C-alpha cells in the first residue's frame, strides 16, 4: 500500500502546476483593458489553472487572465516566478460587472476556490508563489476582504484560521498564453483531473447560486 501511495504522490509531483511546461518565454498573453462599466479584481490561491476556471464560472465575470503579482520583478516569466526569487504569486485577474456581482461576492468565492489556511502551499504545490493572497485597489475593498476573512473564520468552514495576505495592488503581469484557459484544454492532464477538478467541483457546490446557468447543473 505504501508503495502505491508513493507512486501516486510521485505522479502528482511530476505533473503538478509547477511542471506544466510553458512554451516560448516571449509568448505572454495580453492584459486586457476593462470594458466600460467593468471592474477588475486580483486574487492568488495556488495554481492559477483551477482558480481561473472557478472564478470564470461566476455570473457577471466576463473574462479572467492567469498571471503574476505581489512581487517587484517586472515582466516575469513562469520560470522566474517558479524560482521563488521574484516574490510574485500565481494569480487570477478577474474582469466583472459590479452591477451583476459585487466585490464582496467575488471575495467570498475566492475563499471557497482554494484552501486559504495553508501557508505557502496548495495541495502538492509548495512555495511562496502558491501563497494565498488577495489584492485591494481602495480602502473599501480592503475592508471587504478583512470582513470576509472574519466571516469565513467565524463560520468555521475551515478547521484552521485563514492566513491569506491582504495587500494593496501594484502591478499585474499576464502569464504565458500556454496557461490561459489551461483547465478546459488539458482535461487529460493527471494534475487537472486529480487536483484541479476536485477543487472546482467543491467550488461549484459552495457558490452554486452565483454560477452561470451552464455550471449550476
């Protein structure tokens, strides 16, 4: 039994988010400008493959972009961020209609889309680039994040307290094109089926009322 468990653990390690081979270093996705009436939010909760998929399924969200934020290195590559020398985290930038979904609902969804109680780790992915981090663009968003953390902690949805960093937004850098929409285009990847998919399924149950109709089934 131990050998079997070790075997599967090894598979996850070598097919994990950190080993999703990128293409050309220069093939970065564009950073879209928000459309008229749109707002933007940025969250990091481990591998951006599942986080981007989860948040994209919410009503009022028009698009999501996987990328990097939280560090000081300009225009980092996936390899740069994975080295943990940039202090960036893998993040998802969300473009949404605030008349349909509020920042408060997005924040709540974010806390259900990953485990915000594990420091610098999400499942098999370990390192500061996988830390739980939420960005605010004004004082109202900062207060919303702080209040949402208190709310989730008070419900004891998680056994341990939330350790998410709440920090001011400074810059977002889009990840390589290869990482955009990865969840939907790589369903046969063992990491997606074993790690990402269960997280998305749990998210759908927790946020069912806020999902787009096609994901409420």
